[in-house]
């Protein structure tokens, strides 16, 4: 399996959250919760602890991909969030991997779709996408919205001007709409050539490729976890 990421991966620090982004950050933590969170973040075993959490939700043998995807999800709070394309053959578990990663995203910061039509994103509420994770099950489900996704990723917002009939005068009048970003975009695909898809064209210079192998022992561990979950 491989994961393709957008602009430079980085850790999110409070100082990196822009003032205009702060209204999209969840409410203040209680003192005890804040202490617990800081202790977790400052732990010298942070990466190991994250991998343990990934294994606990059934993602064994995919800890590196989970970690990269998790950092991509965290980047939603930055001014230039990442975009991730999870690429693997059919039945390899890429959709399950994306599902497990998004399980770690608070519901108020997550928007998930199976399919998006061409104009749907242009008419979302003004801040419906801002600093959130937009996860789409399959690349094919995003094909109609490729233009919108490309512009959302590269420009950080969408805008459209459309006409409607004024009910009082009967005349046509223009109405402008703007949907603010940015947001982290997640897609899955079984086709390596998806990097040539319009969704990613124009932003490919920012993407990094991470190649991951699945040893036989990892596949065996995955089967054991799935058996345990259904027993």
C-alpha cells in the first residue's frame, strides 16, 4: 500500500493556528483533560503510543500509513493542510485504513461522502468545509467534483456566481456564493495512475510518495484481529 501526501508534513503547535482559524477550534479543555493531553503530547514514546492506539482499532501492519494519515488529519487546522491519496489494490484494506484514521477525527471536524456531484461543494454553507477533513470513499466518487476539489486544495476556497429569477420583478439577477477552506482532502483509489487525475494535477509538486510493504506476518496478524472482532 502507498500513501500520497500534500504540502510538507508538520506537527501542529498552538502558535501555528492563525487567529481567523481559532473560531473553528473546539472549546477549551478542562484542567485535568489539558494536563492529560499535554502529558501525552510530551511523552518521549509519543509515536509508539500512537501506533499502539492504531493497533487497538485493528490496524496492524499499517502503523506507518496510519501515522502519516493521522498527521494529514491533524493538518486540517493549518493554513495549508495536506491532501492524502490512499492507493492499493482492491481488497487490500485502503478504505478500512481511511475509515480508521477518520475515526480519530472529532465528528464536528469530519465530512464524509461516498460520492460528490459536480456543483455540490460550491453551495455548501460558507464555513462548512473550513479546517475540516473532507473524506471521500473512492476516487471514482469524486470524479464529477474534480474541478471543485482541485481549486479547494490549491486556492483554499470556492466561489461561484449564478443567476436566479427575482420573484418580485421576474428578472434574472446574479448571486455570488463563497465557500471557505482550507480543508484536508482524503481519497482512496485502486489505480496508481490516479496521480494524473485532475484532482491532483497542479498540486502534484507538493505531494510525497510513501511506499509500504505488507509482510506475510502482518497479513496473518490482520486476519487474527478480524477473526477476534467477529468471534
